[in-house]
């Protein structure tokens, strides 16, 4: 039986491994997908975008360089199938034009979700707002309402500990604790149609 896919962008993974406002929600949603044995997929730009986002956090002082390295290592070990079906970039270009996006990076996630006809989860509210009325696959992390009370994810293994930080709303996030992060698995890189 083939696993039901769910497409994720870099913003979801970065939320899991760094001090962010929606971090507990991202962790629980990821854990739900693992429990449901969903195939978590992304286009190949996923790793580049995660790397770039973590570097920006280190430059801004949100993470130390060692924390950024550890967070990157954790994301690269998560169970994300990197897919590159034929025609993905062409489809991404058309979607970037259709939604008036300044770059085609985000459009690759849209194209993959459209190709697979699967949900696409993002923590990028601007992308969500720009596409939600005309793209039925997009889901925004901020709309997910998990049962957070008493949630404890399984131990992830070698996941970095990140100091707490203040969010844009002024609330303090919890430090990254390996006991709260979903388990990581060897990632798979495949080409799919």
C-alpha cells in the first residue's frame, strides 16, 4: 500500500529545530504525520532553503553557529523524500507567474503538491495568503489546532539544544529539547513522476 504524501516547505522544518512561535504546533503536526505513516515530501530546494534560513538565524544571533549546524544536521536526518518529477520547474514557473511570486522557490513546493494532489503545509503566512484563495492544496501551520496540553514527542536522538528566544509577539519560546522533537529517520532522495 502506497503512503499518502504530504508536502512541506523549509519553514515547517526550521520551526521544529529552532526557537519559533509555532514550534510546538509544527512538532505535533510532524509527529502526527509520522504516526499516520505519511510520506513527507519536498522538492530539492528544501535543503537549500533550510540551510539558508538557519544561516540567517545564526547571522542575526538567534542561533549560535554550532546550534545552526546541529539544527541543519537534525533536519537533514528527518524523513523527507526529496522529489523531482519531470516538468516540476516548468510547472513552478507557471505557478510563480500565476500567483505573482517574486521568486520560484516557493512555487516548487506548490508545483509538487499540485503534481501529487496532496496537502502542502507551510509556516509562511505571506505565501499562504497570496495563494490560498486559488490553490486548494495549501495549508498554513497557524491554522492547525493540535491538542498541545501534555504533548511529549519521542526522543529524536542527536538533536541540538537551542536556547529560548522571544517571538515577535514577545512571548518566550521553550528551548529545543530532544525529548520534544519527533524522531528522525534516514531521509530518502528519489525522483518520482
